């Protein structure tokens, strides 16, 4: 119990410190999503602590992801009129982006000659981790591997996304939100809120729509790929 509590507190401490560093100096190499897992993995390997021992405490944080995701409903209510006005554009854009994300992941897995289980773990990588893990389990993937893919996708999307917005001179808040929310889920949404509250809200709804769409389509995609 004490060992589990130690790793839980260490995770929180590392995240808190790296977040402060990132706020003072916003560089990708100081991102909490990069520093925290790297330090933890190094520590676990150095001390020969198995993942199961760490996860006995870390799972409490994983369980908190789902209510944290639901909390995004607050800004959705605030900008309801804006969302209603642009609903069609948001829905079509998110569905298109989610479709590309799933098919490109599946094709990448096939090109790399990954087995069925790894391809299934890769397909839901572009949605928020709690739902991605559920989708992965439902289609025969490995939820823990999917979580890693999801974190990497979110981190890369939050880093590359702002450059894409700059290069293509995308200044519309709806477009920015859809790009970051669909392409980088929760991490992208955090980045979107750095632009504006409205951009973050659009990103939130995009992230949720992408997750729901993937939840419904991923099983059919797996059926077509491996059983069609």
C-alpha cells in the first residue's frame, strides 16, 4: 500500500513541477506529458518495480480521467449558441477527420505488417485515452498499448497543430478548435484553450464527437479489415 502511495504521489509531484516549468517556459521538451512518463519509466526500470505495482496506485488517476472528460460540458453550455450556429460544419469536419485517422492508422498497421491485436490497438489512437482504451478492448486490442498511442498522438498533435495553424494562416476559432480537438483530443484541447475560451470549447465538442464516432465505426472497420 505504501509503495503504491509513493508512486502515486511521485506522479502528481512530477506533473505539478513540470507544469510549472512549462507555464514559465512553454517548450515542448518541458511538457508535463513528456517529462512525467519519461522520469517515471526511468525510475521504474532503475528500481526494477513492475508496472503492475505502479498501476496499483496509478490506476486511481486513470479512473479520474472519465469524470474529468465529462467536465468539458461546462464550456459547451456557455457557448451553446455558437455551437448551434456552426453545428453542421463541426460535425462534417470531425467525421471526416476521424475517418481519416482510423483508416490511416489501420493502413499504417497493415503496411508495417503488425498483427491483428496491434492494429486494433492503433486504430483508436486519435481519441481521448479513456474512450480509446474502451474501444481498443471492444475490438480486440490491448488497452494499455492504445493509451500509449493516444498519449503520443495527443502530444505530437499539440506540438504540430499550432505550426499548422500558423503555416496555413488559420485564424477562425471554429477551424482551430476542430483541428486541435479532432487531431489531438484532450492534449489538443488544453492547447486550444491557450488560444481562447471559444477555441477550447469547439475543441472539446470536436474531441467528444470524434470519440463517439470512433466508438461506433471502429468495430465495423475491424470487421471489414480482418473478417470481410
